[in-house]
C-alpha cells in the first residue's frame, strides 16, 4: 500500500484481510448516475486486465465477491475528490461523496493490484490480490494539472487520449491544451475557418500540421470527463499569434502579411490591438471555445508579449478577461497578466523563474488565485540532464528529483490563494507520443504527488523508492518512460 502515488493521507494495512478478484467478482454500485463514470472505467480496466466478466450490478443485487462503489455521506473531510478504500477478504469498498472521489479511489485500487492489470490482454496466470486494509485520502490542492502544447507540434486525438490516461493514473484533474501559437492554430473556429486550415497547416521544422474539428475536440473533452479530468483550452494572445496572422493578415499591424513560421523563437508576434476587427476576432474565438468547453476555465495566455506596447498590453488583458467572463467562463493567464489590474476571479499561472517570482508576487498582491508551474520544477519539456537528447535547456535541467523536491508555498503566494500546480510540456523538440512519454514519466508522478499529497508526506528519499516500483506498471502499459539516473530502478 505504501507505493501508491500520490501518497494517500492515511494507510492502515491489514495483511490478513487480502481480497482476491475472481471470475465471479462483480462491481456493486450504489449512488446513482454520479457513480457510473468510476464504475464504467473500473469495469473496463478489470475486464481487460483479468479477462473476467466483472459485471456491474446494483449494490442490492450483489451476493458474492463484490467491489462496492458507494456514493454516500463519506465524511466532509473527504470533499468531492477524496475517498475511503476498505479491503477485507470479503469485499473491496470505495466510499466517496462524489463521482470524482470514487474515480480516484479506483485509481488507488488499480495501483494496489499487480502491474499486470495494466496489460492490454489478460495473462491468465496472475493472482489478482488486493492487499487488505484501509486508505483514507483527499487532495491538498484542487488544481492538479498538466499542459500539453499541441501548437509547436500537433498531436492527434489518440495521442491526447493516451496522455489523459497517464494523467488519470496519478489523479490529475486538469489537461490544459495549448491550442494556438506562432507555429500552429489547432482548433477549428467556424467563423474564422482559415485559422485552422491555414494556421494549422504546418508545425516546427515544417513537420506535419493538423487541427481538431469541433467534433474531435468534444471527443477529447468527453474522454477526459469520463476520467474526472477537465479540459482547459488556451488561446494565447496578444503574443504567440503568428499562425493567426498568417491566416488573417488583417489582424496584423504589419504592412506585409506575415508568413507561416516554423522556427522556435518567441516574442516576435502581436495582434494589432486598436482595430474593431481584432475585438470581433477575440469575441468570436472565445465564444466558440466557450461553447465547445463544458469546463469553467479558458486560458488566454498573455505570455512573452514582447512586441506589444506595455500600455496596450494591460488594456488588452483587461479587455480579453472581460470577454471570457462575458461568455460565462473564468479566465486564466500566464502570470505576466498581473502587470494589469485584474478583476476578481481571474487566475494567474506562474511559470517564469527568470523573473525571480515577481509575477507570482504581483498576482498574490492582487488577491487572486495562482496556479504554480515554476519552470525549473514543472516544465517537463526541459532536459532531465545533459545527456537527454530531447528537450530544451533554458530552465533546466529538471531531474526527477527537481520535479519532486519543491514546495508550492515557497513562491510568495499565501496557501489559500494557491489553486494548485501544473506540469508544462512544450513540444518544440517533441514529435511523437514516445517523445511525450519519455519526457513525462517519471517526472509527472512527482508533480502529481506535490499537488495531491500532504506536505508532511513529502520526502525524496522514500518517494524515490516508491517511484521505482512504478516502472513495472509503466512497462505493462508500454509507456516509453525514462530510466532517470537519480532513481534506483532495481528497488522496483
Ligand atoms: N516559454 C514560453 C513557451 C515555451 C516554453 C518552452 C511559457 C508560458 C518557454 N511561454 O512558458 O511558449 O516556448 O520551455
């Protein structure tokens, strides 16, 4: 039980109470529709791994070997995402106040099973033993996210779903999709069709472009929702807009239409801000993103607007955040937006450790909530060490230990204003799912633990041993993870 990542709040083993999942085991559900996503997900995972039927039955009908998922008053301290997992030789029981709690309990149950449960087909020779005992658990922060940059290089729906699967394993609950940048526009906007057809036609180094249709984006949203993960779309402005300007030169102030861009420089592009057309563009893009996104948040970027006049920048931030609120969503911006006076409710995301925390302090001073993504801890696009072929270096190297051994409270943001943490995976140098997996694991697991587990559970020396046991699981999942040298993988 002690190898579960993120570390649960409390673990009470009872080794004489092991439960064995057998061909007659059922999933017994009580609590109505909200219990279904967890039940459906758990049944699919157990059926695939064990080869057993694992029917889902109402709790009232369960007679034998039951894995009970019950939505009931499991105690206010668990909140909506926490759970109580109890394992005896007679039954497994997951209790929670809401569906997300059941789903997170199912992820813990998954990690208690032999790693072979992750395989695409059942081995037939494994004893599916769940160690007896009780786990009571709930998260430290509400926002445990990962950002995937699909603009520098495009990744299709199947890759994004695979990434969502990795996030679910570690109880992350947000996938922030960086949909637009200088090199690519990756979401179809019906009222501005060339954004995707022209702006999405290429990628860094001239690699293949691509974009999500509205239907494909909704498919991603629904797949994430079934795993209690919220999709947060990012439309980055006023900088990082070259793809949009190449599609619609009238959005640029430049006399000559900007060409499509396949390099990896930043800060050279800006929307032309004092144009009614730009206002219509902002409103219609945000309007369509809001209509496609059931989640509460839309990310407006705001980073590295080096070609935007500072006074214009502040007015722009206020205008765009207002537009997002007007479309019923909550705006998030990279923490530079804190240069502008922000209305209550706006969220800032701190990333740029080169500013010595100034933008985090500015956001904290405005009393708004902050998501912490300090690049020298959370940017998993950075090399692990000097030998890493993939990745950038400006904030790195970021070792497995660097990604784990930090404290969100050390950035000058009072604990009540820390909304949570988020890993960032920029894809200037990443082209395949194998590249994404290599940079993501093991480091994501540590960032997820920082977001979920109590500060008192934080210990690199014990974490690195617990982490080593996850290699078998990643192998069973066919994940192309990196055997980082700061972990002793023989402990696994
Ligand atoms: N900073 C840029 C990203 C990306 C990154 C690579 C932010 C908010 C460096 N902006 O991080 O577009 O280029 O590590």
